[in-house]
């Protein structure tokens, strides 16, 4: 047994878990100059992955860390999905590119994303202690102490539990993980198919035994992810491990008719459940990612939800660490837990629709999917929902029409301004204050105007006749008559109004205490 010894260094934040959620949190903290340390119970990088797709909203956030373009270069760009019967395409559901620099789904298995994030952490000399498993947590009003199974004690001002669905942090906090198993069982596998299936890049076969899905994976070997419902078999006894021969027989009987599996790199049995933590915070300890929520992978939302948790939490911790009011941390749960609830509702609707067994119900579903695919409006709504661009922290109950001006809590739209776009000026280490001059006039604001000057907070962007000659940006923000919009480090609107001088009051909530 290891000795019960303290560590001499004390980071501001200790992150438990080095998956995408934990590493993104660490990178946002580092961008803000906040010291952090990451511990991970695994001794080696993950060689398997259930999570695959990065959606537009997550890619925008990762762009702020300088990683999105690299991810886009190695990912497979998914542009839609097909509904199949045998070798015939019944319905093609193309993604309608939303208004984002990253308008598609970027297919990159979790281990590939983790490698990119780990490399950036190494470049920044942020330590990741592998083989470190949490044993016990204690906290007081000033710090958190984590005792590891080897006897070491790590102390930090704050702790982020990003240690997955079996979270030891959540267990130590005594937070219930409310939910149920869905009763469904799936085979998963990353395989090389020969010949390539008769689809573009992603397809579903929605037969009487539930869904079978294929998705193209990145890489030169033409890998495909298989995701197939074997619930009916599981109900009549235990299902064997999914060997290539078993998966091939299922493919030929329920999917493409002339196909074989020449290689299987990874297979798994997946039993789905839906769980949501009752709380995201206790004292100085927070939950994020799968430690806070788990649900089936329909729509590729889970890893994205965790990345957005990490961003939302980390910028708040950085601000409070620099002396901003501590109640800024209260809004983490207020914003992110409802976002998880909404995502779970959407995923559960998809799961139930795809799992229909009744022939009449399946026929009605297929007609509905076909009608939606032929409707540009329906395809656009589905694409935006999948992209997570419509995730909002506003108090508005009804969805915002696509043409409506944004309100506080919405994602800040990306529009051209000057030689670039609005999003070029948003970053994880600063607020962005956008000052809109009405057409043909000047606001008269005495706030100094600059864009992307190192070390400035907020970064101030002036939108006037010179930078927005056709009024596109002013129209997108509903600021044709002028005003201001204050954007948070995670790209959501903190405040807005018709008088730029009022921005000073909006900034005070995020300002550091000069005595802190």
C-alpha cells in the first residue's frame, strides 16, 4: 500500500479523467492561464471508441483552441444519411449545411480526437498522470483534496469530475445518477467491408429486428462502423461476442446482400441506458461529460455534449479564479443540465422510432422520414438540430425562428465582418464586445476599438459601414439601428442592447476583483 503523502504542487484545478471532456476543460483553463493537472485511471490511450462524430457547435469551440482545422483534415466529412432496403436506397436525407464554418458532421473516432487533444496538452506542458485512480474526495470552503489509490493526496482549489459513466467523483459526492436501462442490446464494430457497401457515407436499414447502421470512418482502409440492434436475440438468451463471421451474416441478412468483412479492428456489445445526474455541482466539485449524463448514441450527440460541458464550465472557473463573482459558477448547472435533458429527449425519440417492430408503425415511420427528406424546411431543421447550433441558454420557451434576431443565451451568429467573420474574434480566454453602428452613422461610443489584440479583455469589434458595407452582420444580430452584443468565451451571448454605453454594466458581472 502506498504512503499517504501530500503533493507539493497545488494546481488551481484538478481534472479527473483524460477523455475528450477532461482534456478540453484542461485546454480552456490553460488558455486562460489557470494552472491545472489531469489524472486518468487508464495507463494506455483508449484503443476503442463508441463515440464518433463532432458536430458544428463543438467544432466551433475547438476552433477557439486552434484544433478544428486539424480535426477537419483527418476526419471523414459526413454529408447525409440514407434509408435503405437491401441494396436499394429508399430515402436520401442530405444535411442542409447550417450557418457555420464547420457545417457538417466530422467523423473521427474518440481515440483519434484524444490523440490530438493529448498532443496539445503535451505542447503546453500540462501534466496528465496516467494510472492514477481516485479513491476518496474531501473538501472545505477553500480547496478540494483527492486521495488516489496509490496513497498520494492532490489538492486543488476546484475539481472537475470527467471520469465517465462509472464516475468515482460522482459516487464520492453522493449524487444520484437517475435513469434506467433501455433494455436494448447492440453490436458495434469497426470493420473493412469488401466490396464497399452501395451507399454514400452513412445509411440505416430499419427492419423488423430494429436498426442496422453503417457509417464511413476516416482512413485509407475504407473502414466502416457497424451498429446493429440485437435486442431480440438477447431477449431469448445471451448473445455471443460479435465475431467477423457473426457480423457478416447479420449484414447479409439485414443489410447489403453482397458484402463480406475482410477485417474487424474492434467489436463490442453495447447495452444502452439513459441516466442524468441529479446535480452537476457540490461545493468546489463539478461533473461534466459522461459523469453527468449517458444515453444511446443516436445522432452522435454524447461526446459533443461533454465538450460543450467542458467549455461552459472551464471559462467560468477561469473567471472566478481571477476574481470574478463566484455566483458565475451557479449558471453551469442551470445551463448545461437542461441542455442534457433536451438532448436526451431528442435521442429517446429517435431510439424509439428506429426500434419500431410493428409493421404498420414502421410503414408510417418510413413515410414520415421520406416526407421529411423531400422537404427543405424539414431537412434544414433536422440538420440544425443535429449540429447543436440551436442550443440556447435563453429563457425563451419556444424555438427561435431561423430568421429571428438572437437573444441573450443564444449562440452568437457567425457573419462576415471586415476581412474575416465575427467568430474570428471570439476565443476561450476573453469576452468579445461587438459595437454596432447604425448605417450611415456612428455610435459615439468612447470605448476604445480594437480587434484581437493580445491580452485584451474584452476584445472589441466595431461593425460599421466600413466593416459591414451591406449590413449583413447588423441584420443577423437585429442591430440595424445600432447597439452592442457581449459574447462569452464559449460563443454564447451574455448581454445585448441598443446603447453601447450600457455594455459597461454588462461587463461588471464577468470582471475580476482588483483586490482578488
